C-alpha cells in the first residue's frame, strides 16, 4: 500500500484536476470553501508537506460537483494522507523539504541516482555518514539522529530496484579516516552483489557529459497514477521536477551516463582497486 506521502501527492493532483475541470480560479474556489488562497494552494501542491483537512477536502469536492462516492474516496485518501510515517520521529532534525523526499523514497519502486560528491545516502555506512554530517553546523545529538535516519532508509523490507552511477572522484575523496573509507568501499562491494541493485562508476576518462557537477535522483512508482519525478538538492532546499518533458530529459541524461560509465563488473574492480589504495 502507498504511504501517506504518496497519498498526499495523489490528493493534491486530484484536487487541482477537479478545480480545473469546473473552471474555478484558485481564489474563487478558496473563497467558496472558506479557506485562504494560500491554504488551497498548499493543498494542491504535491511538493508540500501539509496535513490535509478532511472536512476541507469534502467541502472542495462538493464545490467541484463530485458524487458522494467520489467525495468519500477523496476524504479517505485525505485520512490516509494524515497518517504519520515512521520518518516523522525525526522531524526535529529533518527539514520539511527533505521529509517529503524520505516519504516518497519509501514508496518508490525504482530509484535512479547520479552522485558526484559523495556516496549516495542509501549506500553509506554509519561511519561515513557521520563523517559527512559532521562537516555542517549540527549538534552531536542531531548527527546521531540523522545517522539513524539514514540507516533506517536503507532497511526497507520490500527492496526497490536501485541503479546508482557514481563519479569516480567519490572513490578517491577521503571522508573520515582511512578506516572509514575502507569500510565504505567494502560496503559498496557488498551492495554490488545485491540482485536488486546496479552499481556503475563513471570514470574521468568518459570526458564531458550533460550532468557534470550536477547530482540528481529519479524516483519511479509502480502505478500510472503516480508519475516519476526528479529530485534536486542543495544545502538548504530542494527542487522537485514532475512535468513529463522535464523528467524525460533527465531520463535521457541517465541513459547517456549509463553508456559512458563502466560496466557493473568493471565498476566492482575499480572499487576494489580504490579499496586497496586506502
């Protein structure tokens, strides 16, 4: 079953689609529903972590001319979207923009990721994660909790399909002491053996390509009602791209990177060689 974040995303798109169908402007619909324009805007935004009000959803559905059956279906989605995901226990150290990502990641059936600066979070060891997180202005307690979150993200019972392409500079960048790097590279070698995971290293010899200096992640879902999205992150915020033409450009870019990168077998040998050099 879809988690609350994915259901929240479905609800946002459904409300926007119904409003568009009846030709109501955002302000007009908000006024009829007795809510602010900003409240309705947030309800319709699939990239905002907001708890939908069940009565408000029911009111909006009636304004949009939904049948009683459809109203009940929408309010049920709203109730499910209000449930607390396991990641909510980390909300004191988790920015809203990343809390949304964690919820979507948990529901993804496939994840494609290109990393240029560090090992992807889903493949990090505790020691490597701690060394990375310690570079920012965080307390020891916050770092400990963020490490716990990172490990929890790796512990899904239903394993999604994973495809990671990692720039080879990441293998050579020392993070923590040599022991931390040896442990991290060993973790990569172990991960490469998992049947649901494809791991490729992009060598410097690949030359220029369309994603130089730009890391990003694509999340894909099992159902047509949940289209894929592209996630871009910086130090203080993130961006979600959901329009199909934009997503297709990144998918084509990932296809290019996959061809330029080493084969999984050669990538494993490159990781082993880097481990021997630590």
